C-alpha cells in the first residue's frame, strides 16, 4: 500500500467523482421517461408530435443544462487532492439540486404561451436554476477553506475561480430578482448565465516549478 | 499481475464499492420521478405548488437520508481489505433496504396533518427506517468475524465501531417501540438518530507502527 | 503505457464489469418505482398495506434474484483475462434478460391466489427466469472457446464450471417443462435452482506453479 | 504524481468513459419500465401477453440498438489519448441522442399493422435513429482535428474510420430520404445499417514500431 497523506474521513477524490458521475448520468437520462408517446390529433400523428413540442424542448433544456454541469464537475475533480465528510455532504446537496432542475422545465414551457401563470412558472424555474450554482459555490468555498485543493495550484488561480463561481451564483439570483419585475428579462438573463458554461474553464495555473509533468 | 492475498470468491472492495455507489446514486435520484407537475388550484399555480409541499418535503428527506448512507459507505470502504460472497449478499440486503426508504416518506407527510392513520404511517416509516441500520450492523459483524477488515486497524477501534453501529440500529428499534406508545415521540427520536449521521465518522486508529503512510 | 497482449476489439474486463455493474444496479433499484403508495381500505391504512403484499413480495424476489446474479458476475469477472466484441454482445443479452426478470413477478404473485390464469402466469415467469442462466451459459461457452479466460486457470476447473453452468440452465428449462404438467412443482423446482446461487462459487484452481500471489 | 501531457480541461478518457457507460447503462435499462403488466383479455392471460407483443418487440429493438452503441463506445475509448471540454459536450449530445432512441420504437410497432399514420411513425423513427450516428461522426471529426487520438495510431487507420463513420451517418439519412418515397424501404435500409454494427470494428493499426506491447 502506498503512503497516504489523508486521514480520518478523507479519501482521494475518485470515488466521489464516480458517485457524482453516476448521479448526473441518471439525472440526465431520467427526463426521457417523462416524454409521452404522441396521440394522433384528429387522426394526424404529425399534429400529435407538434403538440408535444414543449415536452421535447424541456427535455432538450434538461440535457443541455445537466450536461454542462457534468462537464464542469469533470474538470473540477482535477483540482482536488482529497475530499472529506463535509465536502461529500455538500456534494450531495449539489447533486440533488441538479437532479431536480428538469422538474420545472415543462411547466415553464407550457405556460410560456401566454396564460396568467407564466410569471409564477418563471420564478419557480429561476429559483430551481439558481440552486446548483449556489451549492457549487458553497462547496468550493469549503474546499478552499479546508485546503482540499491540489497544493500545487497557484493562489491567484484559486482566487480567480472563487470570484467566477461567486459571480455565477449571484448572477442567477440577480436574474430571479429581475424576474420579480419583468419575468421575460429574468429568464433571458438566466439563460445567458447558463450559456456561459459552454465556455471551457480556464487552464489550471500552478505555483512556479510545481506544474505536474 | 501483482501478488493476491485473496482467494476463492474474495476480491478487493473496489468493485463492491462501485456497485454500491451505483445503487445509491440511483436510489437518491429516482424519488425525483415521484414529483408531480403542479396543477393550478383555482387558477393559481402558486397554490398548486403549495399543495405539493408534502412531496417536496418527502423528496428532501429521501435525499438527505440516502446521501448520509452514501457518505458513511464511502468512509467504511476504507476499512476493508477484501469482500467475499457472504459480505456481498449482506450488502445487497443493505442496498435494497436503503432503496426502499423513500417509499413511506410521502404517506407519512400526507397523514401528518391530523387524520386517524398517522400512527400507522409513522410505524411503517419507522420500520423501514430501521432496516438499513440493522443490515449495516449485521454486515459489520460478519466483516469482523470473517476478518475482512484491514488487518492494520487497532482492535479497540474495530470494537468501538461495533458498539456504535449496534447502538444506532438499536436506537431505531427503540424509536419504533416508543411510537407504539406515542408516535410523535417515536418519529422525533428516529429523526435524531438519523441526524447523528451528519457527524463525521471517527478517524481510523491503526496498530502501533502500522498506520499507512 | 504498459505492454498490451490484447489486440483488435479486445480490452481488459474491467470496463465491461463496470457497465455490467451499472446495468444490474439499475435493474435492482428500478422495481422500487413499481411500488404503489397504499390507499386506506375502508379507512384503514394497515389494510391498504396488506393489500399491497403481492407487490412487496415481488419486489423482494426481484432484489434477491438480481442481487445473486450480480454476486456471481462479481466473481466471474475474476476469471477473465480479456473481453472482445462477441463477448460484449452476449453480455448485453445476459443483462437484458436479467433486467426483465422483475417484470413477470407481480402477475405471478397476483394470480397465485387461485384464479384460472395462474398456470399461464407461472409459465411466463419460468420462461423469463430461465433466460439469464441460458445467456450466462452461452457467454461462458464463448469465453472458453475464444480463450478469453485467465490462461493460468486449470482446465479441470474450467470444465467443472462449464458443467455447472450448463446444468443450471438446463434445470430451469426442466422446471419449465415440469410446469406444463404441474405448475406448482415447476415453480418450486425453479425456486430451488435460484436458491442454489446462494452457495458461494468454488475457489479457482490454477495450474501448478501459476497461482497468482 | 506521474507526468501529465494534458493541460487545461484535458483529462485521460477514463472518466468520460465511466460517465458514458453509466448513461448507456441507464438508457438500456429504462425501457423495461415502459412494459405494462398484461391484462387478461376476455379472461385469457395468454391473449393479454399477445396483445403486448409490440411492446416486447420495441423493448428488444431498444436493447439491441443501445447495446451495439455501447459495444462500439467501448472500443473507441481505446483510440483516444485524452478528452477536452468540446469533446465532452459532443459526447453529451451523442448520449442524449442514444437515450431518446427507444422513444419512437413503440409508435412504430403499433402503427406497423396498417393504419394511415405508419409513414409518419416511420419518418420520426428514422430521424431519431440517424441522430446518434451523426453525433458520433461529428465527435470523431472533432477528435481527429484536435488530435485527441492516440498519436501512435497510423494515419491511414484514422482516415479509414473517418470514412466508415461518415458513410454510416449518411446511410441513415439516405434511409430517411428513401422513406419519404417508400417508408417500408426506408425502414428496411436503416435496419441493415444498424445490423452492420454487429460486425466487430477493425483492429487498430499503429505506426511502424509504435504498437503498444
């Protein structure tokens, strides 16, 4: 057995990563079970498919959002040296928050087309959308405070990520606040924040002479 | 191929851990499919969401409980040197018992608000809640009796865990017995036992001169 | 990169094992979604639970059977040196056959209590129960014919497994044939075959001087 | 820590493979939940099973198709040296496209038996069937353009795969176009393309003196 700089409940991050990947894999696949088979409308199956468009759009949105969260989890696992009990519990909060994001997608799309409830639907959607980014930020703050990150990473790089994650969480809640005043503006703003996840994360910067490899 | 101190059906614990993680990942994510889309109540979507509060609470409770079981599984895998057929079968019992815990959550929350059936709902809930801790204890007794644990761990440490796991299982059944007399007291007692899982497990203690690293 | 005695589509068995574990983890957990919340019968929740007994029994049976298949997969992975395309495809057949086993459990339990359809329910159950053992045997024959097994294993040991797996598959189909004549006898016979999986598999026997470790 | 030729968001392919395997494992198992328990038809359970034949056929088709995609993913992971953010996002597109393939299977089988909507059902089926092959091709083009593949692989081998994947994707869309004219011919053509996946992929060819092992 190799030497082990971890103690107590600390372990290398790979097992949390595996669990996390499994939860996200299920969360990204489950929305498919929400899709209904089309019922021919007045004898037309094509019209039946058209009527299901909000479901298809909701499925697409779920997959894109959970997929982006997975891609960023995939990256961030590289930055950790170890995980502990507190980090694991915060991760469960994050994963539960992501798993629930597909839930308010369909009401949002169904109510988009103009009824009086679309503001409520939008607010619920935005509240649920802001949760994962908030858990992510809380987990990161915990990881840096407990020094769970790779000790070779430059402090400036860690600080930059802290700012980035904080700003993202804040931006979701700003979108929520905006939606109290104008729900369309709020949804658009949150959409832009989510889209920013498509940008690849910045390359890790290591302390002088300590980059791996 | 490295030397292999295991024989017969014995293997290193990593594959059981992977299977176990996968089952818990699914068990923690599946309750999301039980959430219904809100129906506007008398034209109000907000009222529709309010009416679903027992569902949301049940989902939250499921996630917290399964998440805590995962976090402790994550820790305990570190204590094993190997697993065998009997340990695998006991693990399946444990996993099935955890998977079923979300099931009686919703009836409990729905009946909380005063109808005559809440005592039955509470007893079912408590019976199901006590099962995973009981399987966990049985599996641990088996692991120590069959010497599947890391041989470097101190005997006092192993004994301490045996006592802890036994007391936890017993406490759940005491809560069940209490509920026969007063169901509120029983549910509160079981809640306190579950909350005790938030406390991180004690650091492993190794025999003199045998700590890894 | 280490030297690699595999070529073409051959890979070490670990990735097939991971996929296989994931499928079995899902298959063992999904039946929980089939459990219905109890409806109070004539105002009694306890009676509602009693009425769901066939569901609970079906869930239990599913978990036990899939769990045993997992435990044996867990063991057999140890016997392989590599996997190839054909072995992967046969594994998918095996996994699909296992995934579908929970399906006829409930009809069987519901019809047990005496109606005219219980013979049909029993035959469907037995046909589905025999499939995984048959795929398992086919896959094993393929693995030995293509020399995918660990080359250090003794030929007598491999032959013994071939006989064991062949007899098990045959025993399921004998139970099916028996059920054509007397369905109770058929179900009991198949139950005994399934229970035989509780016995741990025999320790691997290696060629002289080639045992690992 | 070993030397690490990857930087930025690049990681070894194993974690993407694990995520990918998990998604495919779920996608292949979920269709089982779509199977309904048979209802005795005019008192006959056997007739009830017969009526469910389109469901059984749809389940079988889903399992075979997703299983084949998994087997090819299993192979292709061997060809990569690393993955990056863009490759991960394209993989999510591929996985979502595969997850959704079981969806139009049942309408196809239900409408096969002659009603006026079978052409629409066939076109939807073919559009959904062509998507995974198209994402697969796009991902491969990206991987070769970004040099994510194992640098020891011969250029001729990579080019041969590019042609193979491109032709497969094109063949699906040709089947779609054919179905606009004659839906039966289109479905048969797509079936032949899917069946071609049963053929094992060609053995990797390495540059002179660079084959692993």
